[in-house]
C-alpha cells in the first residue's frame, strides 16, 4: 500500500474499511460470498476492509448493493473521495492536468478567513505574479511529466488572488529569506515578483514576516505548508500533496507556524530584506 505520511489520510482509509466491515457483518454475508457476487478475487475484500486499498465508487456501490445497504452508498462514496484527496500523488496530473489542481480547493479558499502560509521554497500563491506562476508551474509540469495546460493553470491560480481584496480574509505569511534569492525565473520575472511582494506587504489583509538566514533557529526549515483557519493543513511534498484534518496534527502545525513566526522580522526590516534581494537583481 502506498501509505500517506499523514496519519489523517491513513486513519481515513481505515475508517472506510471499518464501515465496509460493519456493513458486511450486518448483512450476514461472508466475504467469500460477497466477492463471488461482485466478480472479485476474495483477497480484494480483505484489502478493502483493512484499508490497504481505497475502494472506487463502483466498489462501494457493489458492496452496498450486495449487502442490502444501498442507503449507505452516497455517504460512503463521499467519505472515500475525501480520504482519497488527503494524499494526492502529483503523477495524477498526467491525467487531470495543472488547471484542475488549481481549481480543486477554491471552495476551501473562499470559506477560509485566516490563511497561514509557511514558504521555504516558493512565494505564497496569493502574492505571486503571473510570470512567477508560469515559471513555477512549467518547472513542476516538466519534473512530474504532467499535462502542459500551463496558461489555463496560470489563469485559474491568478483568479484566486482576488481573495486578497474581497471579504474579510486575512493572510499571515512567513517566508524563509532564501526564497527571495532563489532564481525560480529570469531576472525580469524575479524583479517583478519581488516588487509584487513589497506591494502585498502594504495590504491591510496581509501580514508578512521573513526569517533572516542569520537568525538562530528554534525550528528547522521544512516543506511548504499552509493552514486554513484551524480546520485543515496542506503540505507540499516532492511526490504528493498531503491534507491534514486530524485536530492534534493541525495543532502541531499551528504551534510550528507560531514558533517560525517568532523568528521572523516584519515591517521595515522585512522590506529591507526584499529591497536587498531586488537590488541584487540589478
């Protein structure tokens, strides 16, 4: 099984399996009889109820139909899809493309009031310029051999930036200083991106702190992560995107964000770091 590094994803798989086991037990049917009726190998039932394989929508429909529990189908499919979205391997982009990835969490973004971003690799998406987005998404697509719907993906990502100006959304952003100097794109694009960062810092909805490279560390540099209110965390790994929904895990990331923020500089000192990076671009 390709298990997630997040216990949220793994526990969600196990919960689906437990519910399937309960439905099977309540029906009085054996796993062998169910497998025969569905046209499966009997080992598939074991994989499903033990969380080793996440069931497809059709698997759930067949299970509930054979067990006489059709009323459970809709809720189980929804729960299974939620579990599936907690660990998304980037290789799926080979099938669904970059644009769809940008659109998957739009409703979450619209509902969130407090966004918290920790960025060790890239600028945060709300403050990215189209040129920077294009460079990041192109490199990402090339590395993961994804569909090259780059322009559509840039348009979809750029549209989300409206949240900076609409409603009562607030954005708390922590950047590692190295992000200012990483040459993700050419000098013109990077200069425009750093200028956008300076403009974004002046928005009333944005609080932006930068962790200087010289600051003593209480907490190590880690992967990019973002927190949506106190309900969800999204972590960007090299191989996949991980969604965390377990309260104790969310609390750990909030604690980590707070400690990282304590080592950041703000206001004039943060602007000076951005200005120095901009000057280095010539």
